[in-house]
C-alpha cells in the first residue's frame, strides 16, 4: 500500500513539473509574440530605413530602382531616437524625428540641411570608389572636386577669390574624404546645391530626390529616402531625411499631418508640410548625374 502511494505521489510531482514547464514555455511564446508585434508598429525600433513598413495598401517601389536607392534603404538606424547636435548636446526640438540615422555629424557646426544631402550622396559614391562623380560647387560657383582634393589640391584665398593649389600629399583615405566634405560644407549651401539639380515632377519621385528651397537668410533641403506605391491607385508615398540648424544628426522625419507616421504623399500644386519646413510640389529636384 505504501509502495502504491509513493508511486502515486511521484507521478503527481512529475505532472506538476510538466505543467509548470508547459506554462513557462507558453509565457515565453507570448512574450516573444508581443515583442514581434511591437517591432512591427510605427512606434517600433527599426534597424534600417528599408525595414520601416510601408503604409497599408502600399509596397516599396522596385521599378527602376538604382543602387543609390538601395544604399538609402540600407542606412542603419540608431536604437536611440534622440537627435544630437555636433557639440554633443541634445537638439531642442525632439518631436521632428521618427528615427535617427547611424552616421556621425562631426564636431563642428557644418553638417546642416544641404550638407546632409551632399553627405549622403558623397558617402554612397565614395563607397563605390566613383571619385570622379564626387564634386560640388561653392556658393561663388567654384567647383570642388574630391579627386583633385585627394590628389593634394587645397583651396586657398587669393585676392578674395578661392583658388586651388597642390599643397598636400596624395591620399584617398576616408579621413581625407571627410576633410574634403568639411570644406564643401563650409563654402556650399542650398543656393549652390540647387544650381546643380534638375527639376522633377512629383509624379516621378524616387529615392535620392531632394525637396529644396533657397532663400535669405537661409533655405532648407530634405532628401527622399524611400518610395512606396499604392498597388491599386498608383499613388506614391515617400520618406524624408534631413539635418537642420545647428548641425545635427541626420534623421527620418515624422509626418505631422499623418499622426507622426514617417510616410508622406503629395499632389502637384500642393504644399508639403514637414515638422520644421513647408515645401511646395515644384521644389522637387534631382542630381543631374
């Protein structure tokens, strides 16, 4: 009798242990499911721009997508959504960004709005070693070519005009590339950048395009980072990235008209309202080459 009772108790203990294990596994499954759902929501943390889900009914545009579009989609995003300035301080307005691009801003007040557009395209071309395509104009019209800079040419001021003189050693390192960009950031802006771009209809919008306005004392520019298309209507939605003043980390913008969703839409003749600037549909541009 005692043997039967002992055997029965042992079985009950095993059953309790089994039930406890099943309950624990179910709990883990629920927690994992909740985590996955959180990552899929607009408030989630995404590793790359291309991981941010398109709006309902839209799919990412793959028609005629070039490697620059793929580069932008593969930009890494920070887990921390705080935007920092060049001096390490937090930007005063922390309500403009949906996500922050994982890319240094430098330690000088240089990488502002047009500079971020210049930086993204230049980084892409540098990574592909297309050095001859990396060139930008200063506001005085002087052309600054990265290849010449890497060969040792440096800007010098003669009679209030910028001239180039070979005063450095040949160096195609990333460090020299960043120094070149700082020179461009110093002497270029929305006015000079706009002169290098061609006008594009919003119906043809694609990643890498730029909404830009020049003005006094300053203008603004944002870059299209991704585009999605409505499968039924053909309507295009797009995401925007920017830097601003003072120099700050590049970030994906919220759409203030869409409950802070990062996707925008625009029709010809309409305004484009971003958190810190309003553009017009006719402000869309594209690099010539």
